[in-house]
C-alpha cells in the first residue's frame, strides 16, 4: 500500500474542510450534486471524446497503481540476471533453455528465448527496443487520460459556474432560488479546480513515474542480455547492472 497517496488525499481533503470550517462556513455547502454532475460527467465526456476506448479503460485500470504500486524488484532481477550470466559462461546459451519454459513474464521470456536461439546482440537490442517503445506509447497514452482530465476539469467548472449564474438570472424575482443557483456557480468552480489539482494531475504524474520505473527495468534487462550475448565476463555484467540500482 502506498501510504503517501492515501495521506496526500486525506491531507488535501482535511485542509479544504478545515479551512471551510475556520471561515465559519458549513461543510454541507460544499456538497452540491448539480455542480458535481456538471464537472465530473462533463470532464469524463471530454476525455472520452479525445481518447480511444481501449486507452481510456486501461488508464482507469492503471489508477490502482496509485495505492498499490508495483514492487521494486530490480535487485532480485539483477541477481537473477547474474545467475543467467554465470550459466551462459559455464554451459552456453542452451543452458537457459529450461529457464525459458518456467518464465512467466512475457518480456523476460522473449529475451531469454532470443538468447537461447543464438540471436545476434544487435538484433536482440533492435527487437527489444521496439517492444519497449510500443509498451511506452501504450502506457503513456493510457496515463494521459488523467492529465487530460486535469486540463478539462477547471474549464468544465467554469462552465458549471456560468450555468449556475444563468439559473440565478432566470430567478431574480424569486429570492428563494437565488441561493442555490449561486452555490452551484461557485462550488462548480471549486470542484473543477480541486479535482484537477488534487486528484487528476497528481494521479497522472504518479503514473508517469511508475511507467518510467518499468522502462528503466526493461532497459536494465536489455543491456544485460546484450552484454551476456556478446560474451562479456559476469563481473562486467554485474557492474553494469549495479548502475541501475543506485
């Protein structure tokens, strides 16, 4: 569990609610369903309009990484890679054949299989670099929905404010309806700016960090495979791996 994410959201909400209370306002005045519907569904609609459905769904699924980030297994992976290097040094690349069958991660399985097939180092780099590139494009396209939501939400909030003011102007003769219209107008702006800067943009930036971590992990594996295939000494392979663990 990423307690930093939970703590950040809690602290942001507490700050807003506490500030409202200190100013003498009612917490309930911040709860305006009409303003929420305008901002939330308007933002979702705008994001859907610019995004492919597959990327949109993937971006929603990726949101779980905010609270349950992937385990940083680079040290364990470095140890495994060192073991592969020693096996190749002792038994040749065919010594990795049994490991290929037991491997469950597609990217690692592909790399080991190419080594067993005696693929040239430059070809391994070329094939895996293409794989890494399209992985990055796919993941960043999915994560971009949160950045897009952060861009649209404040503007949709202003749209909600204008709708609220129109409601106010239509009911100037009825003072009982003025308060609700003004509340929707201001709260819609709060929802738009608040969701953008306290939820959507932070999620986007954190997902980008997770994607960058996975890219570094794959780059580490790729460089190790190329080094092993070239016949570099296991000590040299280990030194190169250490650069990714600092």
